[in-house]
C-alpha cells in the first residue's frame, strides 16, 4: 500500500488558502489521483468546509481549535478520510493563526 501524501496549505485570513486547495485538488483529480481535504478553524461552523463540499470534494474538519491544539482530532479526521476511499493525497488548511506548524504538526506526524 502506498503512502498518502500530506500537504498543508497555510496563510493568513483571506490569503487564498481555500481557493488554492480547491484548485490543487482539481489538478490532482485531473491527473487521476484521489483527494481528501481537512479544514480547520477556531469556530465550530466552518465556512471553508461548506464551500469545498459544494464543489464536490471529500472534506473532513477539525473545528473549535487549531491543528496544534487539537492534534488528536486532526489525526482522527485523517484516519476517517483514509478509511473510506483511500486518497492519494490529503490537503489540509490550518487556521491562519497557527504559528509553528512544523514543530506542532509536521514533526509529530513523522
């Protein structure tokens, strides 16, 4: 079984993260890859999740806290997405206020 590629697209509020993820997801799909997406926000009603689902994407979400503060929910969401139609790539969108994603998310995933 091949490894799932994990890609994080970060940036400040309004930087275009959701738009970039949608475009990247379409590009992967056009190349025959299965894509999963995980969105994140401090709030509990995630607009980005709704926007991406309306475009037909498989989207999980980690609401109520950033990935750094809710790492277990991030890994559980990735596991749920992976258990279904196993994606080749998972695109993730951390909340714009996450400051050190390398130390708090990337290293623990390794």
